[in-house]
């Protein structure tokens, strides 16, 4: 038995082994021009072929309930969202803007209240009940500027069960010292006084954030030397750690959560839940990315704050990303004649390559300057370590 299902640019397949009907294989990942990218594989063994068959049917139904449709491998389908909730049908390829509008219609009211994406939205919108009481002790510890805890990448050999799970936000990393705010590399950020009124007088680690998929707009707000108050009223400081506390993360979390709830509306704790296992992790990842979110974070609940890239903090994505330095501008041809065709860049591994995807006409007319840093995403690497299908995401702010 084999099933191959697809939903937008994602695929999922399940196959029962022909020679051993108690064993099945699951494959899932992304699709780009019919090619499967960033493929993940799972193998499951069952006591009997009946249990294996039952799991296969239930897993397939779960995916179909989420909007997946069974197709012939390689067949590209598009979702059609109608007011009467008609089933998925084949239709011509939409423009990116039309797809976003359709996805927004599809997602309205469908976000489960217990997913980390929904819980994060609740915290962001101030729907959590405030906790009143004496000031919370967040410790007197400090960290050198530029020495923050950084994440490694999760892989399937690591069992996520028991980790604290949160949404990975696409914001600007910031350290609050109790009176000033600094970027990940130690550069000061100017902010209006009202923004930090009532905040804790201890070190906090987090990100400035607007909302999902709004990184460029955030940068334009925060880079000004003279803050514009109306713009800053849209910004939140999303706190995910308290480095001044020499405690396990599970205890630090309770402390900074309460401290944020006692402060003003511009400081918000990043909600965490306990991961129940691999399937739970994948379900949460899909829910976040359906909302244009970036991914998930996993934290060892018993870990202390480390001023380095740590295996106690893991990022979970369906694609990889990296930073690169712009080396040159390659001129476009055809429709892009007279504009930027691609960026010649060098990534953090020293690999030189071109990025032509993800560039809007505005960027092609006014591209990132030579020497500037950009962020791009990609789907694995070639035998020569060249990123496959690199896509421009954004220019990095000067930190």
C-alpha cells in the first residue's frame, strides 16, 4: 500500500513494505517545480500487519483533514478555497499575492487554540491574565555584549520529547540590560522612553518583533537614531530568556514570564509548551509555517544559559538559512533588462554563488550594496557545498 499526498508546496507519502507488512515508511518535505526538497524520512515498525494498516489509514486521514489531497507523484495541484468550502480542485497556478489571500481565507478561524502558534498570538495580543504581586527576582548576573546563546539545528536523531517548544520569531535579537538595549553584536538601539516604562531592572534576552513576515518593516523602525513614537507603539519585545539567573531554563521561564506580565504591554514573554514527541513537533511546525512563521525552537528545560552556540537550544525548520556578503551585482536580461538579475555572494562557509530568486522589482532596482550582508534560505547543498535553490530573504541590518 502506498499513498502520496500534496498540499500547496508540501508533500507527504506513506508506504507499507511489500516484504514486511508490519513496517512502513513516511516521507515528507517541500516541492519546487515538481522536485522534492529537504526530504525527511521516518520508519515505523508494528507488532502486526493489522496495526500497521490501521496506522497508515489513520495517518492518511489526518493529512487529508488538514487539506492534503492524494495525487500521482509529480502532479502539481492547487487549492481552491470557496465560500461554500468546496473540496480541493485542480486550477491554474495563482500569483503569489493570490495564494496568500487564499491561504488567509483557508486559515481564518481554523487555528487550534492549543497550538504554540495560537498561544503565541494570545500572549502577543495581551489576552493572558496579568499576575500581580511583588517584583520578580531575575538575578544580578550580566553577560558581555555580543555573547548571547545561539542555537544549533535540530535533526531527527534527537528525540524532541520533553524539550520546551516555542515559535521561532523572525525579529531582531536584543539584549535588555535593565536600562539599555543592545543588538546581538553589542550595538545600542535607540527607543522611546514609554516603550520600556516599568520593565525589569535585570538582563533579558529576546527579540524586537512586529508580526510574522514583517522583518523589513521592523528594521526600518528600529534603525532610526531618533525613534518615531507612533511606529514603536507597534513593536513588542518578545522575551525568551533571563541570562541573569543561574537556574535551569524551566525555572528561568517561570520567572521571566511573571516579570513580563507585571510590566507594560510592550514586553511579552514567548510562550513555551512541553513537546510530546516527534509527531507533535511536526504538527506544531506545520501550524506555524501555515501562518508564514519561521519555525520552532527547542530548549533543554534543565539547561543553564550558555554564552555560545549550544546544543541545549535547537532550531527547527523545513528549510535552512544562512547569511552571505554581497560581492557583485549581475545585470538582468529579458524582463529584468536594466535591473539587477542576481546577486553574487559569499556565504559563511566561503562558498561563492548567485542568488536570483526572491528578488522583487523594488530590490532589483535598488539592490543591497556591495559589501552588505543578506539572509537567504536554501534546500540542502550540492556535492561542492553550493546551496541548492537559494532564495533571497532580506538584507541584514548593521548590528
